[in-house]
C-alpha cells in the first residue's frame, strides 16, 4: 500500500481514470513508463526511480478475470528480473512459435469445470456400515 503523498503524486501523473482502474485491479497506485504489450493485450510498465526494489515492474492485464499464465515466456522472464531487456528489445526473447508448440494460448483450467480431476484406483480403507433390519414377526 502506498502513502498518501505517493498516491496523490501518482493521481496527478496518471489521471483519475487510470487511478480508478489501478485501484480496482491492482489495489495500489503506480506510475511508470509503458515498456510494451504482448499479443494478448497485456501492458507492461516499469518505474525504476520511485518504486521499491523488486517492485519496479508490473503488468496491467487486459481482462479483469486475469490468469498469470496469460503472460508470455519472454515477458515472464523480464517481469521476474531474470533478464534486463524486455522482449521488445532482445531478439532472443522474442516469442517465435515453433512447430511443436501450440499455436494459441491455452489457459490454465484449474478451478474450472474443465480442470483435471484425478480418480482413485485404491480400495477404500473402510466400508460404510449399512444397517440390516430384521423383519418383525
């Protein structure tokens, strides 16, 4: 969470519309330079001067229902400080689809109806008791 003065400074820099968008999606106000965007519409920002160490890079997801698997591998390497140059400047990190890779992004289906659900092949350790009622005479 940012201080009041930092929040007011960021409102002045980014405007009220972006302030509302950031508070709704990120929960904090950040002002920085737009580094680039990926093919999914996510925007990547950086601010080396005013942010805390290791919090200088952030992503603004296109969808409100975001999934961290929607970040491309090159941008993920840049976001997690593995490389210094973003994929727009580094030809090695530019994503090229190889013949064995899927052509389109497949989202992570965990916690959805299409998610993987394992089944057990082991015998249960106990069997439930079912009462047997004796017929009345």
